[in-house]
C-alpha cells in the first residue's frame, strides 16, 4: 500500500471517528463518568499501532504478490461471473472470514483469547474502543483476509469496499450512541448496530460469546450465536478478571496476554457508576 493510499484511508477512518465522537456527545447511550475517560489515551495509543501495522502488512502483501508472482486467479478466475456478483460475493466472504470466523475462533481458542481479551477488558465502550486491539490480533485478522483473497481471487474492488465498510461500521458499532429502538430493530435484522455489538462486550460470557459479526448479523443468526439487541440496556462492560490498572495503561495492554489474569470480580449488581450511567442515559 502506498503512503498516499494509507493517508487517504487514515483520513477517512479519522473522519468517521470524529463524526461518531460528536454523536456520542449529542446522543449518548450511557452517560460517561470520569472513571471512563482515563482509558482513552491507552486506547488511542493502540489505535496508532493498529493503523501502522495494517499499513505495513498490506504493503508487504502487495510487494510479495508483485515480486514473487504469487497472485492467484482463484475460484473467481475460473468461473464466468459478472464483476458485480464477484464483488458482492467477495465482500460477503471477507466479512464472514475476518468479521465472524476469525473473531469467533479467538473467543473459542484460549491461546488467541489471551490477545483478544485486550479488546474486551475495556470497562466502557466508545469510539476509542474500536481499535483497542493487540498487534497479534491485527496479524491474525489479516491472515483471515489475505488467505481467501488469494484462494478465491477476490477482486480488488471487493477488498476495498469490505475494508471501508468494516472500518466505518467498526467505529459506529463501538460508539456510545443511542439509536431509536424501532430503527435499531429494523436495521439489526441484517446489520450490526451499536446496540447489537454492545452485548458482545458484556461481562457475562453467554453474551460475550455472541454477536460476533462486524457488518452483517446474518452469520450470527444462521449459526445460532445471535443475542437480541434489547439486552443492550442492561449490559455491564469489561472482564471480571481484568486488572483495572493494566487495563488503562498502554504498556499494560501490550503485556496483558503474557500475564496471569487478575482474580475475578463478580458483580451481583452493577457498579454504582454503571447504574447512574444507565439511569442518565435512559432519561
């Protein structure tokens, strides 16, 4: 990926993040408190790492494909499909591979959960949570994108569209914004809305291990991992075994996968701050 393309992508994503941050201020779902703000610097630090690592991986993949001539015509190359159909199928395949499959495996495989729990350890979810991901997870998701692209010969246009949708909706679905319930109900029939994804960040593992989709909810619905968006109003974010100090530290987040989890804290009722946040958000 050229420096110009990287800068263009960065500007687009940054613009979406800025727009989502404005929406969070105008129509917050949960009222933020001082205790929710200290983690933002660590989150944005990981965001910068994710952007740079994605650019490096995409650049290396492009150089390898060009220099080693390993680009594959793939399945699409042997089937006479209209370009529009190839693009639509390509977007769906990549959304399933990177958004659902790679994500669900990280929850099911303890070795990868150690890295993915960095994302889930955030005790408040807003626009800065989007790219609060460990570099190992970034590489993991990249592999689930590059393999189907090579095997199927997914068109470049499909890759660009899917990455743009993934990045944009990833920001919006993590945003602390209140969506009118009737609209959310209709959209969530096919689309991952903020309410749908809020449930995925719940402390309850039955809810955490659901709603894996990034763009579309159809995979969760078909594969039996969907939890209705109405549960979002009672969600408590974070992990019971996350160290509250390391969870708000950039270096702590990077080292988290290599340390023993903290003793689990079980909440029989939501923390006071969370209760007041919900009350304020629903008034």
